[in-house]
C-alpha cells in the first residue's frame, strides 16, 4: 500500500479521535489529535492570565506565542501519543472543563492557527499520518490522499457523550449536552478563520447508526484502494 496522509474532520463528539486512533494503530501510522494542540495553547493562556473571564488579551498572547512549545510523545505503556506543553505532560489537564469551555475562543485567533498549522504540516511531512480536527482536509493538508468528513445526529452524539460522562461520574442532563453540542457546532462552522467545512473531495461519513467496527471496516475499504 502507498504511504498516505489521512485527514479526519468533522463535528465535535462524532468519534473522530476514536476512529482516527484505531485506524492509525491498524496501519502503523502516527495519530495526531490537532484539537489537543488548541487545548494546550488554551491551557497556557489560562495559566498565564492571557484569558480572563473568557476574554483573550490578544496582544499578550502574540507576545507569548513564541514561548509556547507543543509536541507529542508516545506513552509506551498506553500506546497513546500524549500532549506536552513546554516540557510538561498536559494530556489530562487539557481535557478539563476550564480548558474545554475556553478553547473555541482561542482557536478563532488567526496567529494561533498559523502557528499550529505550521507544526501540523511539519509532523505530516513524511506521510503515514492520520490527523483529526476541523480544518485538516481544507487547510492543513489540502492534498491529503484520503479525506473523511464525519457527522452524526446531534441527539445521538449527545447520548454517546452522556454515557461517557456517566462512566466518569459526571452528572449532567441530555438536554444540556445537546445544547452544548449545538453551540460548539455553531462556533466551529461560523468562525471567520478556517471554519469547519467539508472539503470538496472529502468523503462523508454519517456514523449515527454505525458501530465502531462498521466505521473501521468502511474506512479500511477506502484505504485499501491506495
Ligand atoms: O477536537 P476537540 O474537541 O478536542 O477540539 C478542541 C477545539 O479546538 C474545538 O473547539 C475545535 C478546535 N479545533 C480547531 O479549531 N481546529 C482543529 N484542527 C482542531 C480543533
């Protein structure tokens, strides 16, 4: 099989990372969660007071941008690629709610996107990569050999998320999650810089009624054409 770049974009809570990760494992490719990079910059902004009450101090962020080093390192025990910010493993920290609720405002900033897109392209120089995000097939790798755009019914996405949250002991209501998902979709689709769009040559995957295995088989059929 030819060595390729696989871009997996789509709405939040569609299972992009689950699919992208399993696919990378199966192919022996690197998996990169580009959302983790936006989350890491958001964490930095919170820690350095660059974001206060959901307002970003743009000038201060620009001053700090060159001091932010983001990389991924493979955890040999779990087999997962973990996110490091300036020499610190922040994989757990970036999943917390304070980061989640501020990341969309940080990911709107053009200079942040420029910096991260440059890093993402460097990581993908040697192909053999599966990267998930919002703009991977449109902006980061417009020439990716295989582009998938994932979507699913918001209610089904909320039900899946509800199960995950209940397992983690987090109490919430289905309505609250549905509203949160719709709001995130709106922000992702309507920001000025690199809004979430299906690339013209991306293949649509609506996984509302598909199991994880169904999705993996579906995508492997596409991959096997290379
Ligand atoms: O995939 P995620 O939920 O971890 O992404 C976190 C945030 O980062 C989300 O608000 C969308 C944004 N994001 C982005 O703008 N571009 C990407 N390539 C990946 C994520």
